[in-house]
C-alpha cells in the first residue's frame, strides 16, 4: 500500500489531462487531471498513478500534497490523490471525483 506517501509533497507528470480520453477505453473521459510520479514503481510494475483534484484546467505537470490513497482491494495497483495544500477534501468528495474510474474496482479511500 502507498500510505507512506500520505501528506507528502509529490511531483506528478500528467499524461491524461482534464478532458482527455482513455487511450484504450475511448468512451472514458477524464473529468480531472491524471498522471504518474516519475521514477517510482507501483504494484503493476509501472509508475505510481495519481489523480489531481481541485485543479480545473488541463495540466502537463503538478506539484501538490498527497491527500489520500485509494487502495484497490481487487487490483495490484493503488492510486494517490493529490491536491493543493490549501484545499481539504472529504472521503465522500474524493470518491465522487474519482468515481468515473474507481467504480470498476473494489476500493477504499485512506486519509
């Protein structure tokens, strides 16, 4: 699990900016910026992925604080939720913001 990242400042490279479509599942539109932490390795062997919440323009990169970890119980890869340090979100808000993708997984939000 990625809980050691909670409340840490991280830099995210955005490869799926707000408004873009998933590269394989073209019917999935990203309502937020989504990317990865360069130089890290997640459970699937790729970089650790992160949702960026609270930013309303498409981004190329973002530095912020890890507000939560989404632990996927039925997948090998957990996700980080990153936002500006000045913004606080509840578990319910994070669930609503990431539902577009997390609805396909049995997951829990750890804060």
